[in-house]
C-alpha cells in the first residue's frame, strides 16, 4: 500500500530531498502497488461478497522499483542510485496467485480474482462455478508491469507527486 509502513515511496522521497543516494535492494526487483483507498475497497469487496473460505485478490499493477525511483527523481530532482543487495528472505518479485493456487482461481470481475481453498465445499464450488477460470499460470509482480507514465499517474493518484 503506497505510503504505508514499509513503502519505499516516502523513503525514496526522503532520500532524494536529503541529496541521495536512493538505495535500491536490487535493480530487477518488482513490487505491486495500490493506494490506501484501493486496499480498503479490496477489504470491503471480500467482506461483502465472500461466503467463507475464499481469498479475494486485486488485479493490481506492479512495476520495477527502479522505475518508481526514476519517476520520483523526475519530480523531486536527480540523485545517485545505489544498489545495496537483498536481505535474507527478501524476494525479487511478489506472488499473489501461485501456480498451485491458479488451478483453484477464478476471474471475479475485471478488478478481482478469487482463490478457492483446495478442500472447497460444494456450496463454495457452486457459488463460483459460473465464473471464468483464471487462465494464467500464476500472478506475480512481473505479470503486468507498468511503464513510467503509468507509474507517474499512480503516484499522482496516491498524492506523492503533483501534475
């Protein structure tokens, strides 16, 4: 969630304003991004539409962390970028629907997917049986990467840069 604890966006802005460098774990790292409002919408969607046991996943965009840094530097000023390497257990990409989960996943609508548990009840299976099956092998942060123009629009929407 953009701007939440652990979000790189405020951290990068702070580093730029301090004169740099921006420290990036790995230049190939990707992450999903959503606004606070979108996160709340996901919670409300799951709470209102679920019948129990399923997991709702937002069809959200992702990007290279280095591209976020570039867009922020275009707005706040250019500084050096330093790749610092990953910490133990840190992943290069995020996974929202794994290969295993893809077999039990459906397209809920254009904004959401739903993952059913392996041992789904007949009621749960019947409730989602008319939905289109999820057609991808998985859904990771490399599945749908934003370009820099889209990242800029996301940062404007999140209130981190002005037009």
